[in-house]
C-alpha cells in the first residue's frame, strides 16, 4: 500500500553520499525519509556489485519508503494488528501511522519522517530520531518517548551499521526493531534472477494468517527450509522465520549468484531473533529482514507468547549491529 509524503518533506530531499576511498565502495542515504540507505555499491575485484534495489526516482521523491533500499522499522517491525494495542492499562490507536490494506499499522513510526544528521565524514554518517522532537504529532501514539541512533560506516570489508536505542522518558519503553533490505538480484547483468539462491539459518517458521502470527511455530520444510539454500526461480515467500542458528556470535544470510560467482552476505548479532523473507512480485530483489521481535509481538506478549517484545527502562539503552559484504562465491 503506497503512501505519499507531504510537501515539507519533499522540499528537503538531499541524499548524502559516503565513500571509502581505499576500496571504492559507495553508499547513498536519504535522511529526509527514514534515514534510508537506498544505494550500496561494493567492489569485488574488478567488478562493482550493486547490492540494493530502489526505484530510480526514490532519491528525488522519497515515495514508497517501505519498498526501497533499507527501511528502518521502529518502534515495531512489520505489523500491529488492527492498528491498536493496550499498554499499561491504556489503549493506544495508531492514527496517522502507516497502515496496510487490512487496517494493520505497519513498519513503525520513523520510516517516513526526516531524521537529524548529527555527524558526517567521508565514509561515515550518524542519524538520530527522537519521537517527541522529530515527530511530535506521533508522540501520543507510543507509551514512551524514544531515541534511535543509527551509524552507517563504509569499512574495508563492506557496510557496517551500529544501532542505539535509548529511553529518555520516565516510564518504560516497549519496542522492537527491524530492517527491511531489498537485496538486488541478479548480482550481474549477465545473470538471471531466478538462478540466484538465498540462504538463511532458520529452523522454524511462525504460522501466519493474513501476515499476522497465530503464535504457533513449526519446522521450516520444503521450499521454506533455507538452510542449504533455495533457488529463487518459482520461489514465492512472504514468511516469518525463527530458530536462527548463530556462529561465532553472529547470524548470516546470503544472496548468491552462482553464474556470476558473486554473493552478498548480511550478518547481524543474536539480538535479532526472527527473520522475515519476502520475494517481491517484480522479481528484481529479495528481502531478508532481521527483526528483534516477531510481527505483532506486543499482542503475542498479551497472550503469554514470547515473540521477542522488549521493554527498556528509563535512562536505559539497547545496542545492536548488522553488516553487509560482497565477495566471490569461492573466495
């Protein structure tokens, strides 16, 4: 469901460009629309891999921020059923937030608003968003004020992102965080998207009805078992996975283009306990979305189901990270 942006945001469209002069890698970010990193180019030998998918006009219009680049999803990833929830004995209605066609609130409160850039150098940028400061019209939608800070840096190995969530309020802050990256396929103009493979170390899936979890989990089998990789040809997914296996304190997903001999690897820490995998119908990309909690986790918590919903005390902080690299398949 596409949503337009108001004219105030439209007038502030100024993408930032990061460059690592040692490697030649580049990234472009749109602070005016959710601090969305919408372009990432990573050299692999003599080639340059275009890692992310975004519409050509996104940099100038900011339209459809949930369908381009790396949308940042906070204070809840994916959906909240019916656009309403109860917290601390009070009902909250997410009026003015983004909703899907079924009336569920979707993708949080920071995806379509301007962020403040607090630091920028050649290969690094830091953005901040505080609810009471940057979206005061949405302050009443959430039980506590919050601050989220994201630092993108082009390191020699690839893109690294550090995330900090802080509670500046006097009351507890409930939250979940996720990203929604659109990884481009194929990784070479000489390859076919359908020949590419995706891999994720997920042993289980959440049962979904209308994109919302029932609370039941079951083994990931057949085409949904991504542990050994699945070819994208004929693969149609919009599914939620859990039981993610970590190695050396990190979880990894892979997009592989065997014909080109290239792969893009996404790594993240174990604070991300769930993964949504989505194959957009246009066929240009695949989404491997790490979440710290499951879709509609706040309602799962009400049912006594552990969906990863977190609560941050006054003055407390939460930190996590992810990184994206590109390399030869048989490097």
